[in-house]
C-alpha cells in the first residue's frame, strides 16, 4: 500500500483572487513581510499496487485525468510506502 501526497497549485500566469484576499487579511492582522499568497490544493490518495513505480503511474494518471486542470494548474506528488 502506498500513499500519494499531491500538491496542486495555480500556474504563476493565472490570477489568484483567493490568495489576494488572504494576503490582504494577513496584512490587516499586522503581519508584515508577506509579499504574496497563492492558494492550492493538497490531496492524499491511498494506492494499492505491486510497487512504487506502479503507484507513481496511478498518481500521475489521476492528476492528469481528474485532479488538476493542465491549462490552469501545476501539480507535484510524492509516493510513500505505508507500513503493512
């Protein structure tokens, strides 16, 4: 059993109004030094597969086919083997 940890973020060229709102709120709280906030998604998926390479392939396909919008978003993931 493997655990895919997937991080999906908007591409830099895409405006992030939610990130701007959070940045403004943090500045309203007098938190200084915050230049930019970008909001993304974090997804964990448990994958039953024969090996890590197969789990990586499944996670990649999940990102490409459903989880991430390739026009607007980038994604990265890591695979961890879960203890038996």
